[in-house]
């Protein structure tokens, strides 16, 4: 299993590319709700310009049972988001009606793992 990740960094301006998603989220904060894919939507627009430079390591899923065998890819470039965009995304709820304010697991010991910096450019 492979997970690609983009770290986010807060700034006041935010990210206009995220606006269609943030706008749609207000309609789908509850489980089972959905909206149509925005016109011209492409996952590529959310990736950093440099997808050739990233960190990679083998780890586990972030949610129980935290299954091992996941190859994690962390791009070195960050995505800018505004506090307003983050606040809207924090309104999403899970199947129990609890806000999904975080979906990460705390830093874990390396346990002999290696973290690689890949630069294919």
C-alpha cells in the first residue's frame, strides 16, 4: 500500500486551488452526503510542482489497527492553506457525528527504519 502526502502550512492568503473543495465541504460535512466533482477537477493540481523530490519510508497506517507495510511518500514542498480553509475542513464529521479535526498519528520511533530523500530530477 502506498500513501502520498503533502504537508500543509498556514498562511493568511490560503490556496485558491483548494477553494472548490472547501466550498463543496460545506455541503458534505456529514457522512453519506456528496457533491458532484467540480468542473476541470484534477488531482494533479493539488500536487506540488516538484513531484520528483520527496521523502520515503516504510511504516504503518495511522488508524487502528495501524497495519504495517505502507510505503509513505512525503513531498518536500508544502501546500499553503489559510486558517479559514482549515476551519471549514474541520467541520467534517465521522459516522458518529464527531468532528474530524485530525487524521494523523503522533510521531513513532524509527525502530530501525530508514527514511530516504529521493531526488529524481
